[in-house]
């Protein structure tokens, strides 16, 4: 009975992992295609609307944010792939994905209108994620295994 349950749980886990990987792969592919499509369309229609540095900055911020969303999808796909191979979540990858997501948000902030508390909070989260990433990486180099097998 116990062996049958373990076998079914392993099959269930593999089906879920495969499904998540397929869903993420489709999302990353669609996101990339849409990013390229929007870029090509925008070149013809909006290029003439960029008349000063502020307009250029707004366009670049949106573009960089879109690229980071696709990169975030790739990192999540890598996290699931590594979980499938190693059967544990690598903590430094989770910190890295959090930093990418927060970096995307930071790029898109309108600093002229952002509240001080919001900026301080974002700074604190960046500091916490960076420190956590650093400590996990340092711990894995010292051999305590906190960062995963090949961190």
C-alpha cells in the first residue's frame, strides 16, 4: 500500500512539474514574440513621438521592464527544471528571481510621484534580498550546503 502511494505521488509530481514547465515555456515564448512584435510596431508609429529625454526614458523603462518580465519567466522555468532534477528548491535561485522582479519594478517607478515610504520599503526589500542571496552563496562556498549542490 505504501509503495503504491509513493509511486502515484511520484507520477503526480512529475505530471505537475511537466505541466508547469510547458505552461511557463509557452508564456515565455508568447511574451518574447509579443515583445518583438510591439517593438517592431512601435518603431514605425511611436519613434517620431520621442522628442526629448523624458519621452525616451519612458519608452526605455517600459522596454526594459518587458525584457525583465521575459527573463523572470526564464528564471522560473529554470527553478522548476532544477527542482525536477534535484528534488529541492535552490534558495539562491529564489532570491535571484525576487531581485529580478524587484528590479523590474524599480525600473518602472515614477520617482517624481513615488511616496517616500514606498521608496524606503523597496530599498529595504532590495537590501534584504541582496543580503540573503549573499549569505546563501557564501554559505554554499563554505560547504554547509545551504545554497544547493552546485551553488
